[in-house]
């Protein structure tokens, strides 16, 4: 399964590379696998170095995670919020510091991670397209930070209040442990940041010719449902408020993606008119073939000429069967009893069978009758 998925990704890379640089040739599977390994090593090294540097500031980072409790009204300041958390594990504080440092490393090194990813997905960029790569990385980084900021200031405090009030409604005392609180808040912020990368993902699919404006326009209803399902899956909380706070911005971002796909499709048609003319011709022929299924009497096993011949044969046979036969008592009716072409009746056939059964094999029934 993994090899089939990698093959699809590698074929998409080859198509993009050949479109961007006509001199490029298809690479073997192992070369693509080597590029993938290089990308993963670069990402892992960047995260390790960033996490190691962020570990020196784990106290300040932990104070940042405590501030949503102040925004939610559970404590007047950070020192009071720290006293609301309890430690249930011996290595809990250390794992908290590691977890906070790793999330901070992802946020801080996100531009580099995005560069490594785009270099793998979009190989063979020209000089002009490399210039456009940095604004795209800036937009992607801005969207990621915007998602993290939106979750930190708006969604996370409301989620904390919701769960606290729900615990009070069932008569339970709300007590948060250190590791659970840190895991919940860091995952919450990171998930929103990644979800806001929807335009970058969609634009990459448009660049790979997997999506285009026509597909996005015709399937926008399914996209809305898919976004809602996606938001329901990745949202760390099951409440409807958090779901709407995540899916709402994603709807707006998807609408922006549709507009951007329109302009990209228009620009691509101007750059490659012959290619898109051939695509339009193929689509028209395909739609024409599909419409044939709606015609009366359509059968996919015969061609049009064969259908016409069969129809003519049926019409001639129908005319022959519908032709009136003369009555036997009519004076002008010809006597066809002795005609060799006349069809025998049932009585004649029975009489021939009786004569044939009494005669020895190989004899003539007429002679035996004489």
C-alpha cells in the first residue's frame, strides 16, 4: 500500500518537473526515494536543533501556555494559574518541558519545513518560479501562525470554559493535571495552525493538476461536507462551538482557493492553449459518448451501422409477417399443396412421422406406402 502511494506521489513529481523544465527526464523509483529520505532528514535535523534551542526557554514557554487559563477567568494571573495544575507523574514536569519545546520548535521552524516540503513536491523550479516560492512560503507561514494565534486567543479559552461548565453541570470537580493540560493545549494550537494550511495544500494540488477550477466549482457542496468532517475529526474537543470556530475559517479559506484556482487556470490556458484545446475536445467527446446511454434502444455492443442493418432486417420481417394471407376457400387462391416450397401442416408432419417409423432404415416412405 505504501509503495503504491509513493508511486503516485513520485509520478506527480515527474509530471511537474517535466512541465517546469523540459530537459528533465523521468527518474527511477530509487532516486525519488532518495529525495524523500533527504527531505525527511532535513526536517528531522531542523526540528531537533530547534527543539534543543527551545528547551532552554521551557519556563517562559510554559507560562505562555498558562495564560489561556487567565483569559478564561480561572485565575487572575499566571502564578495563580500554575497552582491549579497538579502533577501525577514523576517525569511529568520533564516531559512537559520536552513537549512544549517540540511544539515551539515546529512553530519556529515552520518556514524551513515548508521549504523542504515544497522543494520535494515541486522539483525543477525555474528562476522565475523560485522567486514566487518565497512569497508562497510567507503566505503559508502567515496562515499557520494565524491559525495558532486564533486558537490561542479565541478558541482555547472558550473550550476551557465549556469543559469546566460541563463538569459542573454533572457535579464533578474540575482538576487538571500538568501533563494532560499541556498535551491538550499544545495539540489544540498545533491542529488549528495545520488546518489553516488548507490554501497551501489546495494550491499544491492545483499545481499538480489533481484539482482545477472546474472540479472545485462543480464539487463545492461535497467540499463543504468534507471540511466539516475534517474539522470534526481533528478538533481536539467534541463541542459544536469549537467545531464551528474551526470549520468557519476553513470555509472562507476554501472560497479563496476557488478564486485563486480560477486565475491559475486562466493563466495556464493562456500559456498552453493547444494543450487545453485538446483537453476540451476530449471532454466533449466523452460527454457525447455518455449522452448516448440516454437514447432509446441504445446498445453498447453494436456500432451505428450494425444497428441500422439490424433495424432494416426487423422491419422487412415485420412487413412479411403482417402481409395478409389468402383464404383457402377463395376462388382465386392458388393451390400450393403440391408446391415444394409450401410449408407442411401439422397433420402432414405427423403422417410423415408415422410412415417413417414403419419403414426400415434407408427406405423411401413413399415407396413403402405404395
